C-alpha cells in the first residue's frame, strides 16, 4: 500500500503533514515548499506527487474515486509518523468530511470543522444563508421544477463539475444533497481566500474553464489568474466572503465560485478546502508566498493567524492550468512519461505502464505568460504537443507501473 522515496525526504526534524485527495500533488508541492515532510494519500501516485512526498498511500477505489476503508486505514498509519501536524484535505473528500471530523485514531484535521463545512456545503443551509445576507445567487429550489428547460440538477457532495447535469426527464432527486438551480449566464469565476477567527483575507481572482464530456456539461478543465476585476466586483465578492465567514466560522484556505455577468455577481458555492487555483498564485507570484499557501493554511487553522495585506497577490504575470483528458484508451509509454516529466509545463505525470481510459485525466499543463490571451495560446500549443506525444509514443514492451505494496 505504501511507496517510499527517500530522495524527497526533508530534514528528519521537519514535521510531517498528510496531503489527501483525489490528487494530492498540489497540496504536497506547497507543503514541500514550506519545508515539511509530506505523506501523500491519493488515487494517482503520479511522478510529481511522489517526488514531493517521501510516503505515498494508494486510496483509490476504482476509476476516479476514493475507497473509504483504504483512506481511513492510511490515515491511521500516518497518525503514527513522528511530529505529525495533521492532514489537509483536497478535492474528492466532500462526502466524507463529517466522518473524518468525528473519527478517532486519525491525525488532526487541519481545515474546516463539520459544522462550518455543513453551513456552506449543505444547500438547504447555504442558500437560505445567502438570502439572509442579501447575497445574490441563481434561483435554487429543492422541489423539482414543473418544466426541465433552463434548469440544472446538482449534488452538493460532488466536485470538479461531475456533480452538475442538465435536468432531464430521466433525473430524480432521491438523495439528500441534490438540488435544482436555474441556469444563469456569465463568466465562471472564483476567488481564493483565507479565513480565521471570523475574519477573511482575499488572495486573488481566477477564471474557471469547463468542457462538455459525456453526460457532464461543465466538467472542470482548468483555470487562469490572478485576474484584476473591476473595483465594484471586487467589493461585492469581498463583502460576500467576509459576511459568510463571519456567520459560519470558516477557517484556512477556501474558495468562492460565482458567475460574473457585467458587474452582477451570482454566488454558486463555497469550496471549504484549498482550491486548485492556489497553484495560480504560487506560480504567478512566488515571492508573495515564500513559504507556500499551505503554510498560510496551517497558520490560520492551528494558530488563527492570517497573512498580512501586503502578501496578497496583485496582478502581474498570468498563470493558466489545464487538465489534459485522454482522447482514447492508452498505456503510458516510458518515452511519454520521461518526456513529460522533464517538461516544466507538465505536472501530475503518470508512470510508465499506467493504463488511462478515454476521458480520464492524463496530466495537468501549467504555463505563465504576460496576459490571459497569451496563456490560452500557450496552453493550446502545449495541449496539441501532448496529444501528438500520445499518438507517437507507443507502449514499451518492458513498461512497468509501480504498484502499491
């Protein structure tokens, strides 16, 4: 179940942190930057993650899912590591947060508690809260609309766009986390913020990108930022973040997703955990976060300390990230893996011999340019190059994928 990579181990005196999620690379990389020893728990075990984490635990449950028992078993093992600070949760753990907060024999959970998480993740609590605070959001109901046209069905415990579908006759809301939301217009945006003791500090704004794939009309495909929206938009988002934080007691890194139509802001949801957009700010302005954002997350959660205003990311270079999805089933060749691993734009690089199904993530492209337009052009160029590599780098006869023990 565990692989050990001594080349990435830090000082034996450095504390350990467990980075947990569907993919732990972003959390592991930021924690490694902070000088921490990292135990990574995810379903991919990609080359990047294992280069940052001296310990890796496979918590995959088949396909793109987490196995609950393997997750809890792995966390119990990390609890015995020396100087273990606790674990930080990324995406994919939303359905398990309540259980993780209540379980014994696990490391300390460094993040939002069960009550704060429920306040913003339970749609029956979150949208009435927005109404009480006077914060705009798309029309939302828990009773199926009389007509499907113009409505979405969402599930609060999902992530990455896999929880959103266009409402059709075949859908039924038979789970507690399902709700209906009228389709709204605007750019899909997010803002990363950090909170402690009822206060919040905005870190930056980003644009979110999605794609239609199979039955998923809004599958998350990447983001770009930091962006500099008009002052009136900034003020509305900051006001919403501060009001929600004061009411719910959110702590650490969180993000707010919203639609921007002109100067109108419609709030969609709060991700009560570190967001993938944190990579944008650490990459575009690394000097602003010399210890990494996970260090700030730990400070806020454990000590109630927020970064100073001067540490907020201002608009400079633009960074974009895009997930590359497999165009068809293929086996990762040694040549493809090695070439991608040495490419500074490629992250989450799979091991030789990994079998990737059509539509599954292959790796993540991250580039930095002077403008958003240049970022998108460079991402397009890089994506075309990677697709060409997939076509030309065939499976090696001796390819071997490292397996968990």
